[in-house]
C-alpha cells in the first residue's frame, strides 16, 4: 500500500484554537457502505456468476488478478461513483475494496488501470451469449414464486462518445457522436432482462424483435402460464414488433407516430376537448379509439388517441394495442401505457446514476462488456432495495391498492413512501449519500477484520438496519401476483 508523505496544516478559522490537519497511518476508506452490498452479493452470487461466464485464456501460472476479482473491482467501483478504469489506480490500495475482493488489507494491491483495460478487452464474442442467458437466469431466480403476469418495457438511451470508439456515428436527433444502448426491463421488479449496444446512428428497433422473442421463449419455458405485456414508445412502432408479439401471444401497447390520417380520425374528439376547455377553463383529456390499417399491414389493428386541450394548447398522442381491455376501456389502457415512464426512470438510473454512458474503451466489444458491468451494479442496487424495502401502510379505508390509485393520489402515496422509506426507492445518489460514502477504519488481527464507523454518523441507523436485515432475513426475492 502506498503511504502519503507526512504533513501538517494549521488553519486559523477555529477561533482561539488552530485547526490542525494531518494524515493518519490507519487504514481508512471512504466507501465503508459497500460492505453490506458485498454481503448481499455473497447471498445472490451475482458477481461470481458473471465472472463464471467469462473465458480466461491467460497462463494460469502467471495470473495475479482473477477475473472474479476484477469484476468485483469494477462493479463495486461503479456503485461507489468510480465509473472509470483510471479510478482504480488509487482504489487498488483501498482496504474496503481489498475486503470486497477477498484480500487481506495488508496483501498486495489490486489490479491497476492497464490490467483492467486488458481484462475488458479480453472478453470474446461467445461470452456475450452466456452473459445474455445469465441476465435472464438471474431475473427468473429473483422471483420467489412463478408470476402470473409480467410487463416488459423496451427503451434506448444515448451515450455520447468523445474519442475513436468503434461503431460510433453521428446521430442527427441527438446532435452528437454516440452509441445507442438498448435495454429491456421488467416493470414488476425493475430488473434488466436484455441489453445490447447499437451503433451510434442505428434505428432503436434494429433486431429488437429478435431480442424480444428470445426473452419471451426463455420466460415461457420457465413459467408456461405467465401472461406477458410488452410496452415501448413510438420508436418501436414498426410492423415487425407487432407481428412478433401477435405470433408469440404477447399483449402489447406501443406508441404510434401521429400522421395525417390519424389526425383526421381524431379531429372531432380534439374539437370537443377544445370546446369544453373554452367553456369551463379546465384542462380536458378525451380519448377516441378505432380500427386502423396502414398500407403495409396485413390487417387492421386497434389504435387509441389521447386528445388534450389546456392553457398550453392542444396535444395528441396515439398508441397501438391488442390488450383485450383496450376495446372497452381505452382510457385505462392508455394510462397503463404511460406508466412505462417508470421504465424510463430505470434507464435514467442506469445511464446517469450509475454512469453507463461512460463507455470509453476503443473496442466495441470492450464497451459492450462495460455495459454489462454497469447493469450488474444496477442489479445489486435493485436487489438491495428489494431486500430492505419498508413501504408505509396503505391509507386506512382506501378500497384501492396502491398500484391502482389514480394520478394525484398515487403521486401523494409515492411521496409519502419516499419520506418513510428513503432507501427502498432511493436513487444511486441517495444510496451513496446515506450508506455507501462513509469513512471506515479497517484493521486486521489474526482472528478477524474490524471495520469501525463513526458513532456520530447521521445515517448509522440505516447501516445497522440494512446489515441486520441481510444477516437475519431471507434471501431477497420478488413475488408477483
């Protein structure tokens, strides 16, 4: 471990007594809150399973850092806001990171940035097929009992690039050189089932039908009776997506871009909304639904159009769906579609909170592997939230379950939950502030490793409650009704 040169600073803002700053010889880490995640990882086997899918072609007699050790370095680094390989040039001496990687705090340092770079570039193409299978396997294992229904959301997000990365191209809509990662998530438990890294100027729906079919077939083999519902925005409103859902018996609701014909068919509804707004001054939101067939379609499909009129003007949005309830309750079907906004929040967590938009390796496949590492960090966070979640009780006397509450009442319940259970729905930044980023002194004796936290740390009770839940609680799982 590198030792910093001794120094002492005397600051004079403290009044009658100077404030003296000097380094300590103790082994101290700023990321003591990663240890509960490591305990959860031990229960789930998440990083161990990920590392087992990788083919290590190095000479076994000359290996100083295993793939498992380097996977853990990168995954836990991402959790703690160290998204780049360069960060590990200083973290390799950190006592908490050594514990996470099953090393003594007095042992040799962990892998350096060049070693981690060679590791990420060593992942070959067959590994990605196994990584895709593992993602679905871990999703299936996350359920304590077979679910009756699942909602799958597909979306893409931009990943700006700033170097000579392979397969990055200029995207006119985003106005930048980029990659286009695409992920499929489950609304019931927030996990990612499928991920791919599209080239920068790709259409978001490129081969999305193949990805969906693979996932559906795997889920049906595990749970033959499960009902599946697929949602996506208008970027995925292409015939091959409708066709694969219809062939596989999957209910779908997909955004549909407005065109001249859809505008004509919904014009009367919009006119009524405008008239009611002008008469009452209150925002209006009306719906119409009808059978619609584009020239390239073999048959008609059911389309719902939302027509709004308010002080900001008018707005129309359309979706195409085969959900049975959409034929009798189009408004409810549309509102259920808009709930996919939560899947966009998951993408935001992955992209911004866990910085999956930092795919800065030169090789495309190295960057694809980095995307999988960010997803693994995200899965650890999701599993932890599930394990320690403590939502408030429903409002007494309210006949509706929380998931069925209408807009304003539902938002009020979620606000109450965030106040009562800040970590159960906490964003990565919340977890870092309240748990991960805590100074810890680490010392090792012949019999044990002792990690000391400050007794005046304001979130010490969070830490204690989480560790107690992991030690005495059952293996985290999700039950879907």
